[in-house]
């Protein structure tokens, strides 16, 4: 739209040009090569894509510049007025170049008090077209090009259009561009809802986004903000009473940059998946709706940060800690947490490391590490599916296995002991390595690998005995996904992050199709193994979990520790969630002597769940049809009788038809009980 404006006489232009030439020459500026193009045009700047959690709250943005352009008509009038009063108080009088301001700046410069005299229009020209008008260039030629472009811009656009473009273009620090992004991330609200004090706080930032950052330097921002308010009152935009009232308000910014949870690793996965689907989310202004639970994400983040710091404080820890790490080094203890809904695989939380800014490598999704004993439930599931009873007596004993390469493999236990005969359940609860190796060899490691892949593990499982105790490396997200099949009674799920992606008009442009459900395990087998894993938490290697989670919430899981204590794990489940925790160094090395999954990783799982379940109730785990249960002796594995002490009694479950003598149904006993009376 063309706008007429008052023009200054050519003679005055010449005076300004000469003055600028003199000033520039004194500064020793060099004239750059001439640029070409339409530096006066208003263009639509790059728009970022917004990423939302499952509850609709904001959790991130995708784009080199985080920006959402809005209409100036949606803003309170005082928002634009705050910037005009501060940056260009003759904005509505000049034609793009403030001659009075330029002459005043030259006078001040001559007196040794240099200051700028660029109008809002000139700033916009340089910010919107940095390739044509580089504002870092201090030469006269650049200044003249900028002035001419500013005048031309004012010939073609209204003041309102220019101010709107300026508010949508300006850099507010932290990679946040435009008034909407600034309001969203500094104050946790849309720009349309900014208060007068908040608008003035943002108007303080063009002078120095770093120096007057309201989140990092609230005191400095408050002083500058109050100056803005005073200028607004002096120029008649607000009353003195309004300025005084706003100046008494403290500077309060939103936590987490205005987002409901800190989830940069999760947002990275979302971006990668959308881009692979052909959606240009880095520069398209899309709206991405995801599966993330902000409360659980926050709980996971805090638990990992606090848990790893606690490990570094343990006696005997000799590595550089996060707080005393050498500058630029990421060689400190790392960790990953991932949690998903076991029923559909929707990822509810994901933390890929301790500090995304220092190390954006996502260890939860991309890290490849040995799972140790946390792989064992898959072996035990295959054993139960092969009609082995959970009360079957197995031997925890020394083994010597001759490998095809001529070497001998001798699996031991972390306590350097062998406990002799144990029930299958007890062997899992106490995490006895020789038992898992024997089961793997008996069942066939190719069959173990096939079940692991059916449950959701994509990484190759080497057909060697040590794979039964987690020697084959995999990604944490794979192991957590596999555990979902135990949590949901047998159905394999695929981890999912994105629900749908919408364009600016609200039209869905991509919605991932859910994978068809597939049964990886007999539901009865999954229930039995899950019940065995409950004992791991209640009285086995993961009892640390119960220090955080009350017994009213069912929990099952398995610890894992690799050779030389280089990787520690805990993967567990409740009726609502399945989650895993991994700790280790990016370059594998011993964390600390005596480091175990039960003592280092399990507490992080417990702390996360404790925070998330605060104020929430949990469901229950009910056995599926086709199971037979009975009270057994925990030590002997036999059906309990009158001589079995109470502390050794427990309920065991069996696949129908595999139950031990004493629990089997005997139809002839019905006749010993006399006639049966039936009433209706």
C-alpha cells in the first residue's frame, strides 16, 4: 500500500550526506561494494514451528529464528507505543530518516558523546535485509543506502505496516525474534496479553538484548523499563499515574523460557521425524502436537540432574564432576531417561543427557550400550513360554563354556559367589548370571534374539552365550519399548512422538499412522514374568525403588550392570508407565567401584515416579485367564503346607496345564465332596 509523506528538500539531503561523510571519514570507515536488490520491501520473515505437549502446552520451537508473526491490531496500543517512545519518538513525523535526530547525533559526536540516530524504519531495513544493508558496516555508503531504502519503504507502506513489521522482526535475545516469541518466552503469554509493565520491559531490549535481559538481569531490566515508562508518559502515550503504577511492579519472567517443560532432546526427535516425512518444520510455521507429558518430563529431568549429581558425591568417585568439569569438556557422567505409555508406545518423557546446550547428542535414542542384566527378562520370558515353571529349580553354579574360537567363557556373579539351587523366580530376583546363560543356551540364543526383536529391539543380538546377560549393545529406547510388551501383557508397540502436524491454517499435513498391533508374547507369560519382576523391586536388586514409591503403586523392573561397572541401568514399569534409566560415560569407563544399577539408576527411576505420582492414583495388575495360582514355599519351590513359615509363603502363577502337583485340578475329588446342590 502506497503512503504519501512529507519529503525533505534536496539541499537538506546534501547537508546530511556531507555531514555523514565527514563523520565516517573521521572514524576511518571503509566503503564496501555496492549491494543490489529491493531493500525497502517488507517481506515475511522466517516462521518457527511450535511444538506442543499432549495437554496443549508449549514445549519447544523449531527454526533458526524462533518467530511467530502477528498482526499489530491484536496488540494493546501501548505495546507499539513503548517501542516508538524509546527507539524513535519522531516516528510518526519523519519520512524514514529523522533529520533532527541525525543532526543532534552529529553534534553529540563532535562533543565526544557518540550515539545512534537510526529510525525504526532504518533499523527494519537493516534487520530485514542484512544481505543488502549490513548494519555492522559503519561506512557512509551503507548509511546512505539504508536511508534511501528507509525513505522508499515509507513511500510504499503505512506507519502501521512498518511498525508491525518491526515488532515481528526485532531480535529479543536467546534466538527469540518478534514480539510474540518474546512475550511467549519471557512472560509465558501471547503478546496480545502483555501488561504495560511487560511491554516496557520488552521495549528495553533493542538497546541491549543481553544487558537488559529480564530473566538474567531483572534489576537492570527494571531500571531500563522504568525509563521506557517515563518516556511514554513524557510523550503522552500514558498518564503519569499509569507509569508510576507500572514502575512499581516487579520484573517477573516465566520459568523454563515460558515452556511447560524442558524437552530439547524430545523436540529434536520430533523435528527429525517431521522432516523425514517431508514437512519443512524448520521454516514453515507449523503446529506440532506430540505425546509428551510435561509433568513427567519435568520429573524425569529433575531426577536425572539430581541423581547424577548424587552419584558424583559418592565416596570413591574420582572423575571430574559436572560442576568442576574443565571448560568445554563433556567428559563427565552422563545419563538418559525415557518413559512411554505401555499400551500404545506414546513417549511421555525423554531426556538424552545432562546438558543439551553442551552436548545435544541424544543418548536415549542414539546411544548404543550394553544393557547387562536388564536384558534377562527376555530370556526368562522365553523360558516360561517354553513351559518352564517359575518354581523350577535351576543351578547358580560355575560354568566353563567352550566357544567356537577356542576360548572359554566363564560367567560369574557380581558378588563372586554361586548360590547353588534356586527357583527360576529367585534366580531372576537375585540376578544370577550363570542361570540366565544356561537358559539362553538351552533355549537357543537365536530364539532369544527372535523374541527380543518381536518385542521391539531393532539392534542385532549376537548368538553367543554372553548375550543372555546383555552383552549385545542396543539403544535405551529399544529396551524400554521391549519392556512395554511385558507391561501390557504381550503386545509389541512402536515408540511414537508425534500425534499430528498442522499448517498455519490448522490443516493436518502429517499424522503418523500407528503400527498394527502384534502379539509378541502370550499374555499369561508376560504376566508371570512381570510378577517375577515385582519381586526384583520388592525384595531383590532394585529395592531402592521402594524408598520412593509406596507399596500401593505396583512396580516391576530389572536392574542392569555391565562389566567393570561402566553402564548401569534400571528399566521398570507401573500400570501406567514403562521407563528406563541409563548412566555411564560417553567413552565407557568404570563409573565407580561397586556401581550397580540398583544403587545408581533405580533411585532415579524412583524419584521420577515419586514426583509424577504425587496426587495421582495407580491402577492394578490383574491376572489374565488361563493361569493357575497357588501358595508356594519360596525356598523349596514346593506347594506350601502346614510346616511352611509365613515369611516363606508367596503366591505363584503357572500356565494352565503346567502347575505342579498339589495345584492340579482333580475332577474325581468332586465326588468325595458329596452331591452338589444347584439353585436358581
